[in-house]
């Protein structure tokens, strides 16, 4: 894994788009969708609908993944 973002294709509301995410974020995003038995495009569309206009979709996905991991990690010692 290079740490550089890679483009990944998604379909949101019937339109193709792409997001540039690091492999680690993309893989965890895919794991979350699979664990919830939800299509990746559906989860991405929900994040897209909630993100507002001040944030890009890739950043919104990164924050979604981070918050999900933090919620499962418990409080900081």
C-alpha cells in the first residue's frame, strides 16, 4: 500500500462518480458495507446526502470510517 489516494468508482442517484481514497480507507469502507449487508453505493449515497456542501465526498467517507472505528474502539485511556 502506497498511502497515495486511488480513484474508486461509485454510482450515486444513478450517476457515476469517483472518489480518491487511500487503500486503507477504501478497504475499511468496504468492510463496513459488507458487515451491514448493504451495497457500497447505498452507503456512499447516504453519506453523500448527509455531508452538506462544505465537504467533499472522499473526506466525508474518511470521517465516516474514522468515526465508526472510534465508536468500536471505546474511550481513550
